[in-house]
C-alpha cells in the first residue's frame, strides 16, 4: 500500500532551525496515534502561524532594497506575493492530503467493524465478539470525529491565512486554475480538498 508524501522544504523556511526533510511519509498507524498526528500537523501549520510576520519582514526588505537601488517596488512585491502564495498553497495541499488519507483510512476500518444489531430473542452478551467489535467501532468513531474536527480547523486556518495574505498583497490574483480553486476554497471558509499541487 502506498502512502501519501507530506511536506516540502519550502514549507519549513523561517520555521525550523535545522534542515527540513525533503519528504515525510505517513502510514495508517500514524492516523491512529492522535497525539503524534496532531503534532505533525501542528509543525506544518507553522508557516500559516507565521504568515503575518513573514509578510511584514518581506515588505520591509523590499522597501530597503527599493530605497537603496532606487527601483520600483511594485514588481518585486508581486514576485514576493507569488512566491509566498505558492508556499502557502503547497502547505494547504500537503496537510489536506494527510487529513484526507487518515479520514479515508479510519472510515474504511470502521466499515469493516460496524456492529450488527443483535436478534431480539438473542441476548447481546451471548456473543463475546459483539462487545469487542462494538468497542472497536466506537473508538474509531471517536477518532473519526477528531479527524473531522481537525479538517474544520484546517478550513479556519486557511481562511485566516488568506485574509492576512490579501491584506498585504491586495492586487494579487492566482495565475492558474489550481491556484484559483485553492483561493476560492480558502476564501469560502469551507472544509474540503483542493486540487493537487506540484512540489517545486
């Protein structure tokens, strides 16, 4: 079974003190370790957490360069906005890949464990496997709900990051259809998966 790659080096810039891995691979086991899963997602959300700081630093650097060189700042600003947009969009896509993978993994497992209602004339405790199967299904239902909550949080983070981005890059528009789909998804504040993004 192949597992989705998760993460790119660009998503780590200005976020991690050590060189980032070029690729992080998750497995089904990761999905069932909620603490480890949340920690991994948290690490990849650091780009979004630092979006305003990075935009402010980039703009300050561009102002300094423009003052020294006497050149126009607008084209450099557009380039900065484009680069940061690609990083931000790639981060969204990688995190959603992980979330979708785990949601599908748990859903498939739950389907195979769904408890069968006992026949009315047969006491539920007469089948030891019924109780064990029901417990396994109920535990995974809790996990599925937690993953669903993470997906809702992801939608909120995308919306917040896009609003911050638009405040600093008001004239920027995604140059391709992939970017436009992610832009519209983030702007709507809805959860869900956008198109795949090519890693740079």
